[in-house]
């Protein structure tokens, strides 16, 4: 589905991304992890032709991304708030995306009705513009909008950040489902090792723009990743403790099943 | 503490995105500032002699008579333009400093604002002229101090009424009503206000009154700010009640309708875009300067075309000029959604073309000034649609200044959006049709010259698809730079 070859991005003399070869097959749920500045968002931006590769290319479904616009019909993404139109109500935004993707209003509504739990009654019919929603709710809108129109590739940058625990758990279910049942290629990045290992069949670790690990997710993956990132931290204890704390928090979430699980 | 504040302020000034524009821009802005200073200075030195020459009466008294309007306009401009100091307060709230210090500093900031000291360019020279003209120096000094106090009163009134648009609109209505009353001779407000200003000018003690008022207002503003310095009170951003609008009648236009719907919402729901629309509307009245013969220089027939371009192109110049910056906040979405460039550019073109057509229709009352006047508007409209609509889109590819939709405050002052390339592109927008008209009128009649400008517009329209392809190419090459620039908002 997606092949990156000889891909690099440099600013001045600083290389922020350098991937020799990376292939993501159709229907894979693909996780990207790495510390700040590892190149996760750079990679996603290259996938969406938002920045120009310094060398190499990404081919998605036989379309060379920085040369043709033909990848747009089958690719959807939510990277950050710049993918939202602040002065629209959530409904208007969903319909707008629907119209661009050739999905009728009725079909958009039907899709949305499947996300009622996810929205938790805080998105639709709120008489609010997107710009006035909280960060977490904005994120929910952006993520769901990226599912409109049956895209074959869905790209989500840090989808778990800013979401409340219940929503995080639901989102994990949604993403897993998307890749498993609809054959959608899902690309997710996260700082949260627990979340990615739960959701993704494959995890790639970036470090300073280099691909350093490519793991097929197995029960031992989380431990492996934690071991790796404690090593990267190189003795600075802060990393260790924070990931432990995140772990602990996640552990609590998991035992605490959501009251209205789908 | 105060040094720290000042150093922060200095950093925010020199590191602001607008400050770090290119040199040409700074020079242009410098000239702009100099121009206004020159105008004020000219007024300050000149108004005494102008009034004297026009034999309107004692210049000092004439100035005093209209001073109330001066102050009203000052307040109006402050309300629409002066930035409130509250935006930068948030980071200080939880730091170890007293609220008094923070409030004092942010109010102090407004005291040194351009909106206050720029008046000195008028009042200082005017007072000097008064003294040289043998007015009592002490009285003039008292008047001067009193006026300064009143200007500063405006500063604090503006702080107090900011974001109370209700109060502001009542004020505007009042001033407009009183102004009209005076103009049509029903009621002369100045009869009641002039004595006050004259009293300021005659007895120096009177200056104490404005000073007292200033003290009261500043105490009041201080208390007000301190009281509302909470995130959910004075520092909260206003939330509007939103309702979903369908505009279903636009659905029949397919993808184009989708964008038009969005652009209508953009204009109706964002301060900055709304102001562009109003600005465009005011351009409709621009022609009055030309066709009424109010300004002699504008009487030549070439200037009729000039007027036509502006009357029909209000929206084009105010809104179209800043495409695609209006979409800057969500440009990455536009660039990665299922939209081709062609569609995006076309939709903007249609928006501009439709608005230009509507403006041309709205200008029908110019028929009052004769068929020729309206023909000029019509020709201008055709040229705007046929040529200028492309040019603004073309220029837009080079405008890389993001627009903050929510704030209406900067609408006038936002000069950053100019750069050398866009300046160059304004030349054909205005000068080319004038040149065509002028050139043809040398060898043929005025009618033929009119027609040839219109033909240029029609020709431009016929090559639509070719031009779109060209513009698309430019947008594509500029895309990454534009995306990067919008990110730095």
C-alpha cells in the first residue's frame, strides 16, 4: 500500500528524517513511536504532501505523493487543529468533509450515529463552533471526520493525547476494528507505548529521524519498547519514572471498564 | 519588577512576526507612519491659518467648537483599532507578583500607546501657534493640559467599554445622530459643548476638571480590571451560540457549492472577514467622489474607469486580495482533503466573480449621474471579473501571511500582507485598464475606449481554463512555503 524509499527531509544541515526503505502493507495497523523530534510528524506530513521530501519519495497505492494529487481520494488524516475549521459547528464540518468525499448527508449521519458513545453527548447539537470546543472534543471531531468516506489510509498523529480515559479506550477499539474488519491501513503515532502496543500489529521506532526498530507486536513488545526507551534516556531518571507513571495510569484504566462500552 | 515587564515587552515587540518582515515592508510602514505624523503636524501648524483665512471666526474658538467631534472620532478609532492589554496577562496570573502590579503594568502599556501620543503632533504645534499669536500663554497651557487629560480619559473609557459593543453602538448612533442634527440644522450639539472647551481655554484652573475626571476614570478602570482578572471573567474569550446553517440551495453547484457555503460561513462568522465585507460595501460609495465632481482632479474620463474598478471591485480588493490567507488556519486540511487545486482556485474565483457582479448591480443608483457613470461601473465590473479576479488569485499565491480570523482589531493595520510581488500585481489591476482606456481614447471616441476595456475583460474570461491551469501551477510551486508560513501564526 505505502512504500517509502530513500526518503529524507533536511532543514539546513539538520536531517530530521532519513528512511531507507519502509513498506506498509494494506490493512495493517501501523504504530510510530519515538521521542520528541524523532520525526513522526515529519513522516506523516510527507505522507500528506504538506512538506516536500528532500530526497526520495513515498508511493501510496501506486501514486507518488509529491507528484500527483490522486492519493487524496483514498487518504484521510487528522494531524492537529489545523485540520479543523474553527468557525463551523461539528455537524457542518462533518457534512463539509462528507461533501468533499462524495458522501451524502444521510450517510454522514449514519456514520456519526455509530460514534454516539465516542462523542459522549458533547459534540453534536451543542450549539457551539469547533473553535469553542475543548481540545479533547476537537480531537474527537477530527478523528471521526477522518473516517468519513471509507478512506483506505487513515493517518492519526497522537490520537490519544488530550483524550479522557474512557474515550482513549473506545478509540483503541475503533482503530483495531478499522484495520481488522474494513481493511483500512491505519497509521498512528503516539508517545504512549501501552496504547500503541495494544492497537498496532506493527510498531516502528524512530530516533532522531532514523528507523531504529521495526517490531511485529507480540506480548513482549511493551517490555522491549520500555527497555529501549529507558536506554535512550541514558540514565536521566525522569524518563523512567514518567513512563512508569504512565504505565500505572494505564493499568488502572484497563481494570476500570467503561460503564457504557460499545 | 517593572524592568522585567519592560524587557518582556521589548522582546515581544522585536520578535513579533510582523516586525520580522522584509526591509522593504519596514520602509513602507515607516513611510506610512511618517505620512500620518506629517498630516497631524500639518494640521497642528496649519489649521490656525486655514481657519483664519477661511474667515470662520476666531480659530481657537472654531477648534473648540468641533473638539467634541475630534474626541468622539478618537474614541471611535480607539475602539476599533487599539489593542486591549489583557491578552498577555494570562501567563502572569500565577507568578509571584501582585495583581496590582500586573494591572498597573498592562494599563500603563496603554498609556504609552500610539493612540495617545500621536495627538501631541496636533496639539503641540497648535498650542505653539496660539502662543505666538498672542493668546495668553498660561491659558493656552491650561487648555493644552486639559485636552491631554481628555485624550487620556478616552484611553480609559475605551478600556472600560471594550467588548461592550452595546455601549459602543449606542455611542456611535448618538454621535451620528447629533452630527446629522447639526449638519441638517435641527440641533447643534456644539452650542452646548463649545463653552466648556472655551472655558478650558480661558481659565487655566478649569484644567483641573478633566484631570479629576481622568483620575476617577483611571481608578475605575483599575478596579474594573482587577476585579475581572480571572480566566472565566474578563480574560475569558467570548463564546457565541452557534446554529448549524445548511444553505441547501447551494447544493446544486456540487463541489463549488460546498466551498461557497463555507466561504459564506467564513464571512458571516468571523470578525475579520466581516470587516472585509463591510469595507467592500463602502467602496460602493467611493464613486461619489468622482461623479459628483467633489474633487476636481478626478474629473477626467480616465478617472471614471478608475472609479468603476473600485466601485465594482470592493469585495475583490478587500476580500479577494487575501485569498488564500483566509483559509490559513486550516490550510493543511484543504491541502490534504479530497480537493484538487483546480476546484479550490475555481471556487474562490466564482466567489469573487459573484460578489463583483452583485456590487455592479448594487451600483445601479449611479445611473442618477447619467448613463456614462454607470457604464464606467459596468466596464469596471467586467474588467474586474475578466482580469482582476485572476490577478488577485495569482497574487494570493505569494501572500504568506496567516490571518487570525477571530480578531477584528488588526484589520486596518495589517500591512504585513503586502510584499513586493503583490505590490507589482496591483499595477495591472488598476493601471492597465486606465492605460487601455487612455491609449484607445487617443485614436477613437470615448465610447470605443470604454468598450475596449470591457473587451479586455471578456477576453480574459474566455481564456479562463488556461489561466486557471497557470495559477494552479504557481500555487503548487508555492504550496510548501505557504504551508510553512501559515504554521508560524
